[in-house]
C-alpha cells in the first residue's frame, strides 16, 4: 500500500510539473507572438517611413535592403534577418539554453513572416515623433520577449550570453556597437538620418534597461524573531547564501536575528513572499547592490 501511495504521489507530482511546463511554454509563445507583431509594426510604421535604421542584425538586414534598393535591386529584410540569426543561434544554443534560443528564433521567424503578411501605414509625418514613439515601442517589443524568456534574436543572443556568464548587463556596450553600424549608415545615406537613428536606438536601449532587471542585484537586510526557520525555508528554495547573526531589539529588548543575503532583483518578490509566510511580522530592508565580489549563483536562461 505504501508503494502504491508513493507511486501515486510521484505520478501526481509529474503531472503537476508537466502542467507548469505547458503553461510556461504557452506564456513564452504568446510573448514571442506579441513581440514579433509589435516589432513588425514598428519597422513598417516608424522605421522605414522615416529612413531610420534598427540595431543589431535587423539593422544590418535593413541596411542591406536599403543598399540594394539604391542600385535598383532587392534584398528582402525578412530574408536577411533569418540568414544572420540562424548561425549565431546555433553557436550560442549550447551556452545559453536551447529552449531560449528556439523561442527566440521563433520570434525572428514570426517577425519576418509578419513583415511579408501585414502592411502597416505610417503613424506620424513628424520625424521626431517617429523616433521617440518608435524607439519606445521597439524597446517594449524587446522587453515582452525577454519577460517571456525569449529575445528578439541577433545581438540579443550575444548580449545575453555575455551577461549570463558575467552577471552584468551589457546593453550599454551593445548600444556602442550599434553606433558603429549607424556610422556606416551615415556614410552611405547621410548623417542626418544616422543621428536620428542613434537617438532612436538610445531610446530603445533605455526602455529595455528600464524594464529588464534580470542582472541587477539587491541586498536584503532582514530582522526577525524566527531566524533559523527563515534560513531553513530560504536555503531549501533558493541557491544563494545567507548569514544569520544574533541581535537584540532596541525598543523591545527581545532577542532577535539579523539576516543578510544578496539576490537577483527578479527573485526579490519571491524571496520576500517566502520570508513573510514563515514570519508575518518580519522586517525586510531592500537596497540595490552595485558592486558584489564573490560567488553568486545566476540561474541559467530557460
């Protein structure tokens, strides 16, 4: 009977894990779909009418299309996006996560497909409005993909690969790299549009940085009467170290525990929720950690 009970629990747990996996895949799929549709909209409604250039591999594909058009030829942007993304995806697949890479490639495929299927009309006649709103919306497109555990492919693969290895966000360095592409664009088609493009992509980068905090770290300073219980629950759910020292309440005079731990900002809400479940009266002070030295577990991209 005990064996049957154990088998039943094991099977039930397996079914629960499968349901969670299915839900997670559906969330990622719809995030990728929305991100791709928004990206295609931004390219047709803001970027192309204003003769701007996107960054990364999409920008290279657009630049190739512009260069071909200037000599009376044609090089579809969608084809260029696929041709540039697939080799990098194969190279980064093992080091990042095959699931992450496959969904990111699906985003690129959807974007390419939507560029062929849909024909969005320009939103504004004013160049500056196109730069501001187009940059913001393209940044939101990237955030939607990243929040769904995917990306817009291209240089995102490289940026996330480096970030996952170092634990540091490198969107600023990606922006600098794209500025080189924009300078080439300026040499070919004029510096006015190149300058507007740099401003456009600066807005894209700032938008992503404002909403994507995976590689930011925070320190939690915790005061509680139930230190050992919180520590036990914490180490069973998270792969980070935590210190616990004895303290005395200045007002109550009661013996207390002072805990310190450093976590990724995207884990912050889950950690706080767990600690408050163990001790509803826990006091938690959260502050940003700009510099951290030592071993730190960075969950892999999934």
